């Protein structure tokens, strides 16, 4: 991997993978915190604790759009890079980048 363009492709692929995992993690955390909030409300817990849990859920909700934007931007950047380097289509880095693009694309909407 002496070509710096291949290294760049590998780095951008890694960024998309990491942001995709981050997005999934935030969505799971939000769902977990939302279930915890619903459980607290059903049990009739202290109003202060319920309000604090609502704040936690709101913080989780605020992180997801930011993460989606960063993922979308990184995906677009990787796609542009991949489209501009068709000569690398026989390399492992190109195939990995293509695989990641195809895996992440349905989750961008």
C-alpha cells in the first residue's frame, strides 16, 4: 500500500465504519433510556427523578441528528473518492470501501 491514495481510501472507509457504529450505539442508548423513563413513569417514581430521566432522553435525542449528519458527510466523501479512483477497483481497499458504502447507504435515510 505505497500509494497515498489507497491509504486515504482506507482512512475514509474507517471513518464511515466508525460513524455508523456510533450512530447505532446512540440509537440503542436512546431506546434503552426511553424504556427506563417509561418504566419510571409506570412505577410512579419521584417526579424529580422522572424529570432528570427525561433530560437524559433529550440529550440522547440531540446526539443522533449530529451523528447522522457526520455519517452522511463521510459517506458522501468516501463515495466521491471511490468514484474518482476507478483504477483501484481491483484492490482490497476499493472492495472494502464499496462494501461499507453499500452497507451504510440504507441507513442514511
